[in-house]
């Protein structure tokens, strides 16, 4: 695993070690450049047919800076109301990146809760309305970078533990479009840190886990992506300075105002996968 930043990016993330390297996803089919934006939760057939590389982004803590707001709300408002007096307080890394319905199940199993699941989920939904509707900011350049990948023929998914209602607020506010939106609540199985959500999203995009790149930030999200077999890029930011991201293949220190190091890492990994697949195909005959 390597760790890099904008100020000190190693060759593994800057993409300059390949003679074909450029600052765009130029190794993919440009025939999809004029396709229309996809509706949430759907896949563009042209992009996904026999895709040699696909990219999956987490939302919270990667594309939007919601984790700082969630951590403050959980620490100061939600957990004090949910846990009984005298109950130990969990480390937020234990639950960050999980679907909120499964957070309640985790707390009920490992701690003493003072509210039922319906009340717990109502607390989260009330908080989410403010966080996503009014407070979060989009990562600078993220919308353009997702468009760059999709225009170059790389199918892109949003793979999130947030429910679709919260995701759609973000998509609408920031005019984001993906080939696939995969919320954990719609997956028939356990969410992050288990790998199934990623495995299904990658299949739905037309890829395989060995042809996939995933971008995550939480311990649970990184573990889910890595366990799926995808090449996993973890972002290190102010909200997760102490998180264990060692399961990732690569860690990029994120400057939210100038995230080019992250974009270079994604470009480089997609290019490497595409070249590897092309080389294998050329040698198969």
C-alpha cells in the first residue's frame, strides 16, 4: 500500500510512468462521449457492455464532505440519545460507512440502547435532511471528473451506505450523474464492510472485480471494497486521520480544494487495468 498527496505523489499515482499517460482517461472508448446522462440506478448499455474497467465511488467522505457533520451529530446528539446512561460510547470508526439501519443493529448487539429502531432511524433521517440539503459541499472538480470517465467509456457507479433519498438530494444539488447508483438499502444482503454490495455493483456495470477501481474513505468501506477484489484507493482526510486504511491498495491524502492527486490515482489505475486486459487479450491467441 502506498500513501501519497498532491505535494508528494509517487509514480504509482501520478500516471507519468506510462508512455501513453495523459491527464485524461484516454485509454477508453470515446464512442460514448455524446450519450445522455443516465437516470439514477440505471446502466447505460453502451458503456457497460463487456467493460474492461469500471470505477466505483463512495459518496460520504469522498464526493461530499458529510462525514465531519455526521461525526459531530453522532457524537453530540444521536449517540447520547440512543445509548443508555453509563453505556460506553463506540469509536465512530466502528460504524462510519455502514448503512444506518445496520448501525442500530450493531449498537444493539454491542452496547446498551435506550430507543427502538424506528426512533433511531427517525433521528438519522432528520439529521440527514439538514446535512445533505444545506450543509455538505461537493469535492472540487468531482462532477467534471465523473463526466470525464463516463465520456471516455468508463462506467461509473456510486456505491453508498446512504439510502437513495439522501443520495438523490446530493445528485440534484450538484448535478451529478452516474451509470449506476447502488444504495446499501436496496441490496439483498449485508452492507459494508461485507463485499457483496461492491460485487453486485461491479457486475451490474459490466465489469469484474479484477477490472474494478473503488474509491473509499472509511474503515468499513475500504474493507468492503478490498474484500470484493477491486483495486481500492482510500482517501485520507481531516475526518479520518486515525482510521485504519491498511486494507486499501493505495492511500491518497486528499486536498478537497485541489483533489488532483486523487484524480491522477484513479486515471492511473484505470489505465493500468485497461492495458493489462488488452495485453492478456493479445496474448490469448
